[in-house]
C-alpha cells in the first residue's frame, strides 16, 4: 500500500519543532509510504517509527534522559536511522561517530563529549572497546547486529553491553521528551573533520538545523516521489541533514548503500529507480569513470548534488551530460548546520559558483582590514556567514568559539571567495592554503581548475612550499587516468598552465601520484602533501 497525499494535504503537515518530529509527522500522515530500502529490507514510515520507539524504550531503561550525550557509531544502516531519531525523541544529544575511525580517534570523541552511552554496529565493537582506557564516562554499549552466537567482546571496565533491540513497538509507547526547546537544547554534537588538528565538537541545536531543514530547500523541489541514494556517510553533517533529514522530512525514500563503490551505486540506481544522487566530488568522478566503461540505466535520475569540497566546472558539465540530469552545488560547513548557499535547480544557475545565500542567511566577504568588500572578482576575502543556522559554539572550547564567532554573530569560515553582482558566491580556496609568492596572492583552486582541463588528468592538488627568495613557490600533485590513451607529462602541464595563468601562478614543481590523501568525507588532506 502506498500513501498518496494531495498538494493541500502536504501543505497542511505541521512544521516540526524538533528533529524527532521530522520523522514522527511523516509517520502520522503517510505510515504506509516506503521510507527506507536497505539490501533486502524495506521499511515504511510506520516501520521506521516503530523501530525508533523500541530503541527509545531501551535507551530509557538504561537511564538515558534529556541532554545526555549518546554516541552512535554506525555505517549506513536502518538501525542507525532509527537510533538517531530515538535519541532525538528523548531530548538527548546525538554524537555521530564515523565507523572508519580507529580506537584513538573514537576515544577522543567519546571522552570529549562525555558520552555515557554508545550505540554501535557489531563490526565496530572491537575498535570501540579498545578506547575504554581513556573514556571514563562510558557506561553502556548497545550493539546492533550482535547475535547470540557472537563471541562476547573483551570488556575491561564493566561497561554494560546489551544487544540492541530488533523489536518494533507501537509508536505511541515512545517515551518522548515533550519539553525540548529547539533554540536551547542541543540536538547534535558533531565533530569537525580535524584536517588541521583534533576534531572539535560543534554544538548544533534543533533550531539551528530546522532553520533551513527540513522543508526550506524549495530550490531543490524534493518531494515524496523522490528516491534518494544514501551512500554519503550518515555520520557526517552532509549525510545527516541534506540526505537523511532532507529526504525523510519530505516523505521521500532513502535507498541505502553502506559503502561507496561506483559499480554498486550505479546498479542500485538502476534497480531502485533513484532520482537524486547527493555525493562529494570524488564520488562523482568515480561514477563518471564507471559510466565510461560500462552502460547503466540512469534514466530515473533528475538531479545530482555536490558538496564537501569544490566541484570543478568541467566535472559539472561531464556529470550533466552523462546522467542527463541537473547538477547543483552548495556550500556549507558543520558549524553552519550544513546550510549556507545553493545554486538553484531552476532559473539562474551558475556553474563554478556555489550559489547565493539561502533565505534568512546573511553572507559577506571580509577584507584584510576587517571591512566588508563589495562584489567583484577582484575583491577576494574571507567568507563570513550569519543566521539561525550557526552553531552555538565548540563544546567546552570558549576560546576556539570566540576565534570564529564575533560579538555580532558572524561566523568566520576560513574560506576565501568573492561575490558577483547577483550575490552568487565563488570560492577560491582556504585562507590557510593561500600561497604568497613574491607578495602576490595565489589561490590553489584557480590553478587546480586549469589543470583539470588537461586531457588525461583526473584531479590535482596545489600547495605552496617554502622558497628562500620568493617566500613560497607553487607545487602541483597530479593524478592521471589509468585508462586514458593521453597521459600528460610534467612539461605539458606547466606549458598548459602558462597559456592560461599569469607566470607567477604556474607550478614550478609537478609531481604525479596514484591517489590523493583524503579524510572520510572526501576532502583532500593537503597538510599530508607538503
């Protein structure tokens, strides 16, 4: 049975007051609509709500209450989604933990957040338990997928380990916290990717996220007919907000793939008639490479979305040609609840830009003198954002918070860019990655975009290295295609750059690599290249 709502019925669905209600409202209005597909399992909104209720009851029994920190260590899986909403419904704070992290990294997040309860997938139990010596707060561990025949994990500190319930109960039994304050209570403590140091916990309230999600992104025209590929890690802010909350709050269907592999993703897209593909640029590149080698039915796709890092304009064109669908790029950070700007799906879409600020969000470019810069490609400065989406700060780090949020609420992103006359934002790189050669500012993305136009180049990373006379010189690390008949040489890359860039921007050194180092969300770790 499929729930079909009229336009007026959809419009009458109440606005959620907290993250739990983004699921609860849909379960009330379209209980039989398919919410989630994972391997052979298919869950309706009623099913998903029933699982969340059962997990909520179990959490309540082990003592979880409002404002407690509950860490969730999972790959993309139905139990992750149900656990997420169970924690939200209790008014507790969700601490998402990436399953790719090792024990020392897991320990930092658990210890820093003060989490007493950890919900963990069976395959990650070993790494989680290795962290016991440095996580004194941890008391309970609820393990999803733990069978009766599984060998009991080593438990050195009397942590109570239980099998996460696989039951479904009447959603009316959910022990929800009705007094959640969307503007004060923390919904999530999301740890930054840690590209420049130990991850910091960004404190996001229910109100921060609901200021833009779930039903404010009308530019994307997402509705209950959409089937969204869920391959982005749902432990990451992009996967949590745009993917999971954005889909479920509109009555759409999550088509879950636990880990990214281009062929598997394309097979699933064809089988499940996926309509939207949210991903990071690295994923899009691999999809294009697979489509070049083999034919897949991608006729159902109407839109692909990109975020997490810069999307070269050439890649946008290639994606739209290969998929026959629009490709939209947005820009945001964990600290801005994964919402800041978005190129519109229709109307004035500008490839190369990440679009104008979303409704109710302010955006400005700050010059070195601390003054706001006018529009224009020549007026490059630091991107600052202000709005109800901005985090409350970094958990237990007042100085780090004061360093990025000023007294008037402006958040300093650390990204450099400029705005055009229409207010569209163009990014040129990270402030800390800017190269200064002989007093001239050089922005790596400009050079990377040029190198990306060379036949046979898959991607590149441009960095500055010390130079005794000029301060810094430009170095490019280039990944070339293993299947292309054309493989550029170092001299050809330098020559091409010289045709399209000022002399001082041309790379003095070009190195080749098989891959570029990345973190779990696809961002290139340039600090490992210097």
